């Protein structure tokens, strides 16, 4: 039996299982208090982890951490959401605190492992996974092994810079096509259109969804508007999908994965609004000899994918 732990910017999830994709034997979710920083998360892990270890025979622990890591050294480089993680030796801390052999993976990497082992990539040798949410991450798995665990970072599609004019590290696929980028572009377009057409139905719809304050319009409301037919929202989702499609085409050209899996909250608006324009963009930008060599699939394992991947990492690390 293994313990898989996901550390994100807003949630902490711990699951006990066999690491084979079967149902969890036990599962706990906690909300992250950003004000309490990394120490607050570590206290939650200390408390809940001891309870789960006391109730189950845990052989190994593995993490899926939401941020850059030095996996083979067991060190978290940093978190972009929660302070207090800089150069933290999380493997050594866990082994000292909980007394169980521990392994460390990036959250997207272990999610890729889970989708490769238990999701849409089970019949494929190579799989690239990307999650599109508050940020954009990526993971590459070849022969059921995570690529790049000995590197400072790998498969980070969100940090590709689209175009030769993107000279700043802030000009990325992530800045343009993750949730905050979609929200910012939608707010700006709605404001411009509101000046030209104060009675535009699409603008009035968006205003109604945010209490009349466009600066408060969030990705969740924009997604709901797109599903309901709002053309501004649909256009901005299509633009984001095109950027992501360009990024995936670069991955396809270099790595040639057999399966590409896309997950995350932005993708949940569905086939018509997100996946159809994404498929079209990927086909447009793909290297022609590879154009029919891959499958593009939505993620299958849902919100628990990182925990499943952490459990698989624990099982395979024995």
C-alpha cells in the first residue's frame, strides 16, 4: 500500500492505494491556507499523514508537487503560489517526519504517468500531458517512465515563447492561454466593445455575470458564457486554443508522442468550444509527416489524476 500526496496552490490531496489505478483505499482533501505558507501545508501533511499511516500499512510515499523541483535530489525549488518552499528538502523532511521512504515528482509529470498507465495512453509507448488551468504545465512519459527527473525542468510547454518577438520570459504560452490570460483578454475586448456598442448583447451578458464590474470577470464565468453561446467568450477561448495548439505542435515536432492528453479546468468547456479549435490549430502547425501520427485526447482521470500518478510513482520506485 502506498500514500500519494498532491501539493497545489489551493488544495492538498492525500490518497492511499495500490498505485495501479484502482480506487483509493482512503482519500483526504484539505484546502491550502496561502497565508500560512508552506509550513501550514507541512503541518497538514504531518497530521493527516500520520493518521493515514496509522490506519494503513504504507510502504512508500510519493509527491506530485505543483512547481519546479529537483526530483532525484528530493528538493522543491519553489512554488509560484505559496511562500516558504524555496529549496526545501521535502523528501528528507517527510522521511524524518513520517518515517517512510519517500519520492518526489512534479504534479504534471506524475499526472502524465497516471494517464499513461491508467488513462488514454495505456496502449501507447509515449505520451505528452498538459494541464490548462491557472497555469499551463506539461509532462512527458516514455515507456512508463517520466522524462527529465534529473533536470531542473522538462516538458514545460507553458513556458514556450510564441514568436521571435517574445523576448521576455513573461511572454509565454501560459501568459496568453491559461485561465488568467483568457480572463484578461476577454475583459479587455469586452471593455472595447462596450465603448463602441453599449447595448451589445454579448457584453451585457458578461456584465451580468460579474455584477457589472468587468474587472471582476473570471475564467469560470467566461467559460459558462461560452457554453451559453457568448461570441466574445467563444472567440477568446478559440484564441487560447490556437496558442496551445501552436505549443503542442512544437512538442509534436521535437518529441513525436503517440498520445497527447489535455486536462485542466480550461479544457472542461468541451469539444466545440475548446477541443475543436485546438485540434484545428495543432493540425495547422504540425510538421506534415507527423500530422496523422498522434491522438489528441481529453484527460480521463479527473481531479484525482495527480494523486493516482503519485501512487504510481511510489509503486514504480520500489
